[in-house]
C-alpha cells in the first residue's frame, strides 16, 4: 500500500510516458490515503505497547502517517477564500450518456441552482435550415439538453447564417453573448476539444471555456462476452490514451496561457487532480471543488456511486470561489459541478 500510494502521489509530477502505473495508482490516492492513515494509527498503537522500543513499528507508523498527511493535504489544498459581491453561477456537465429521465432532472437542477452559464461536454447542437420554421431554422440536440432550449433566457452563439452547422461543447448563458469559437486538441475520432464563449458579466468581458479531453478507447468490460485479447491489450491502450491526453493538456494549457480576459474552465478532464494531465492544466488556477467540503462530496464519476473526480471548474486568479458543489445524480453518467464565483474588483479586467 505504501508503495502504491507513493506512486500515486508522485503521478502529478510524472508525465504519462514515464509509465502507466503511477497514473493508475493516482486513481486510488483518496482510498489509499484513508488506508494509510488507518494503518499508521494501528502501527503507532502497536509501537506504544511493550516492548516500547519497537523501532520497526514506529518507523512503519511514521511512513504511513506521513504519506497519509501528504495525501490529505493534496485533497484539501488550493482552498480559495470566499468573497463578497455579485456571484456568477456556472454549471459544468458532461451529458454524453444521459438517461431517459435526464431532461426532467436537468430542469429541476436549473430551477434549483439557477445558473447564469452552463458549459456542456460530449454533446453537440445541430442547426438545420427549414424555411417554414420560425426564423428559418430549427435546432436539434441531445434530448437531455432540451430543457435549455425551452428556457428562453438561455442562449448560445450561433453563426450569422446557420445552415447545417454543428456546434460541439456548447455553452449556454443568460448574459450578453459576444463571441464563440471551438477547436480540436488533437487528431482522430476521439480527439479532445474545447469551446470558448465570450460573455459580459458586471460590465466586464470574461471568457468561458468548456473542455472535454479524450476518453479511454479501451473498455473491455463493456464488450459482449469475455474477450481475453481485449483485456490483455487494455493496459497498453490505456497508457497510449493517457499519453495522448497529456499532449492535449499541453495544447490546451497554451491556449489558457494566451488568454487575456478573466476566464473559467468548465470541463471533463478524464483525469483526476492527482494525475499529471489534470495537474498540468490546473496549476496556477483556483480549483473550485477544493471548497466543496467533505472529500467524498467531490466525486463526479460514475453517476450512481461516484468514485473519482474527473470533472470540475477551474478559475483564473481574477476570481474568488464563494461555493462549489456536485450536482444531484440522474443528469448523465457524470455528476455535474455547480460553482458560485465572484470577480475580484481589484483584479485587472485583462491580463498583461
């Protein structure tokens, strides 16, 4: 356990090309941290019993508790202070595999959370030119997103003359919309992508990014029957996917480093905060879910019994987090993330 936890804690500093196992161990860091803390207490109790000079037990207690402390600090680190002033409420949600009940659940979340901005991942909206339709156009989209089309106050940026246009990673807002763009982060069918939507908030221009990094191409557990070859090949494919996702993270980080406006990143990173990919994007930002309270309340995937956190909201230093929470279940195979942020009035409107 000690070795696996040490590998997991080191994973954020090791590129995936170094090896699969540190990144795999990083997935289990929260559980291993609890295990190491429990083991450390057990060894300390054992060391305190006669004979009192049980150096091996004391050493084991120190190692376990030390690693557990590092793991715990990694979990709670990055907490941002709250702030006064008008709060911008954002909802980030991957709706790739939404159940049939998702439209109703999303409507409930919209009424309860009342978000100003909604960033979606792994979905698209498609414009189709229909002359007899109002405005000459209809918009088809994932059924789970239909409530957004029914709420008239939410809009997204469409081209001036939409004709069979596909918008991926759409962002909806009830704020003045200024501009929108999207781009792939790599090549291939499973390539990650991001969209950038510029809006006006409290008289200032801000940018909202919605990003979805590449997922795992190997899922032998979802295949019918039991394909031995698929399971044997899975670790190699996992490693390849992690390396390609790390490359996407580098490309996306360059985009963020060039951004001059205050911005928020709403996304499905397909990696956890303990892995290199997430850490590379998140460093220098405020990780909003670090203010979400109990550790277990931050898990976002899978929906029914969340085990890991691969979704989140990152904020540029212009923002202060007032609150952050994970959305209720039933919206998708992911849990959404709801965040209230305040734009720091002392921060410059644009970065130099």
